[in-house]
C-alpha cells in the first residue's frame, strides 16, 4: 500500500513534518497535490459531502481506507506503524507530548508574520508583525529551544525519547531548519546556547534516508509562502 | 488511584477540557494548585531537574508514575482509560483529530486578545486586538463552527464520533460556552446557523455528571485572565 499525502504543493509548511517521517520510515507515498490534477483531488476531499470524516485543513494522509488529518495525529499514526515512537504507553505519550509542544511553536512561528489574521496579507500587518517578532525573538524562541535543550540534558541520550529516534526528533530538526531560515541573525547567537539541540539536529540530518530526502526534489526550498519566512525586518533584536 | 491535575488555580483555561473529561468519567482527582501549597508543587514539577520528562506548561496530569502534559495528549490518555473515545484505531484517530482542531481554535481564541505576545498586557496590544477580533469574528468563528456543524450533519448521530460521547464532544461544549462568554453579540447571530452544534452542546450540558460538575465549586467562572475573555470592544462586527 502506498500512502497518499495531501498538502499544498509549493511549501514545506506543516506537511514537511509528515514528509520527514515518511522519508525516515522508507514508506512509499504519493505527494498528491504536486502531481497533475492533484490539487483538484485535495479540494474534493476537503469539500465533498461524501467524506464522512472530513479534514479541517491539509495536511492529511490517506492510508488505505483511513483519512487522517492534523499533523501530530498523522505522526501518532505513522509513529506506531513504522517504529518512529516507543511501543509502551509512557513513551508514546511522551513523544506525542513533545510533538504537540512543537506544534505550538510552529503556530507561533507562523503568527509572527500574521499576527492579526491569516486571511490578510503580510503587508497589511507588517507593523504588528514587527512587534510580534520582538516578543517571539526575546521570549518564545529562547523558551522553546531552552525547553528542548533541558529535555535532552535530563534524558542524557542521543534522542529526545531515548537511544532511538522518534518522529519528535525529526520535527525538532525541522524546527531548527525553519528558525535558521527565518531568523538567521537571531539563531546565530541562539545556537551556542543549545548545543544538545544542535547535535540532535546534526544527527537527524546525517541519517541516510533523511539526507537522501533533503538532497532530493521532494524537499521544497523554504520560501515566503510557508510557515517559516525570512523577512529581514523581523529578524532584529532590540 | 486518584489523579492529580496541575493547572492555574483561578481560570478555566486549557485545564477545563481535562476537568470536563474527569467529571464525565467520574474519575476522582485532586485539583492540586487550588489547594494550600499546591502552586509550589506545580512549580516544582515544572522546574525540578529531577523530572526527567518535564511539561512545557500546565495543564499536566499525574496518573500514578505517569506525568502527562499537553491538553490533547491528556485527553488521548483519559479517553482510552475511561471509555471517552472509540476503541478501534479509526475512531481513536478521528476523535483525536477533532480535538486537535479544537486546540487550534482555542489558541486562536486566546491570540485575539494577545495578538502581539502573551508576555504583554492586553492594554498594550488593544488596538491590534481589535483588528484581530474582526478577522476572528468574520472568518474564523464561522469556519470552525461551520466545520463542526458539517461533521455532525454528515455523521447523522448524537455525538461527533457516533452514538457515544467522546472527549471531543465535551471540548466542543466548552468551546461554545467560551465563545458565548467572550463574544455574546457575535454568538447570538451565529448560533442560528449551527443547530446541530447547539443541540450537541445541550446534550452534553444535560449529562448528569457534567451538569453536577457545572453546578459545583469545581467550575471556576469565566473571567478576564483566561482564554475566553469578554472585552465588549472586541465583540463587534463591521
């Protein structure tokens, strides 16, 4: 069975957390909306009255008869199927907890450039975005990255949930890449304070399947339509 | 075994989604931070280097040796333990997907009054909040509530995931209550368009254990320190 991933075709966005898990799992999948006619298929699943359990928004994954939405939920599913999460209850819940914390950070990173509303252009909320970026850089980036540094320090292991990689590790890699892209100036100083997070990032990047994926056409470059956007005017600290 | 719930003692906030599940399950628990010395206990669990799997933020639940954080993750755990979610994989994932969509709405409802940063006072971002509220009222409330109306319409059943109540139903009840408190003017018009959501809200409110909980001292009144805040100046449509 080949999975079908449904996500916007021109950005990494939230879909990228799923792509990384599928890549590491070596699971065959079709990135539906990037194929001819794929966007119409995606929209049909969002709109058709025949879908009994409709997604609120992409990404969603078709796995046989299952249609699963919400990034962290898709990862919960893939984690159990492909050994990307511990099998015991405590470990499963811990990895999911970390993933949901990453999801909060992703939402906040998006809202920095869209503090007033996702229905408005960046240009129409640029002044507000500058203020939001100040808070995000001064308080939120240090708090979140410091938290993951603490988790790695206390765990004293290669990965967030022990000696084996989980989907939360893949997602933390993606967070570091995204923040580096969006806030290079900020991250240059910040990275020195989170050596364990950066070592984890390097460990994930060096995994053969992840490395192959990152070098492939499957990896869409970061751009200013995604979650992590590089607007130099927002990458300033006071 | 009695659960220990750790959450800020003076607001409903995200903790309320857990309180409602515990109430409906009839599960005994201590609301730790509302007892004498409880806040110190909460802070110790957040800060102590001896906690190997630390929460990023409240709420968190102690269940024997398990320490579980992130609202949706706590509900995933309680749902499986107390029959508040289907047992089969498809049902479990569907309920969790709905819960994560509710979590997104909760975050957006909070950000309406704190669009620039959670570290700043409302008064310091009031102008931005007014703009954010316009988007939230015009686009997001209709989109989210319309989505849940569609889910109920397609499912043709008493609850979101079928004939039996799940934790997502309890959370949708709480969403309606919160939006009614924060945006009474907006909701008065909106409720007419979501009859199935409102019927579900009434069905949940009438469940004996929920009704008893809502009438008890356990239910903290809504107030302007929580997620759903009533600022009349934000409850306007253009």
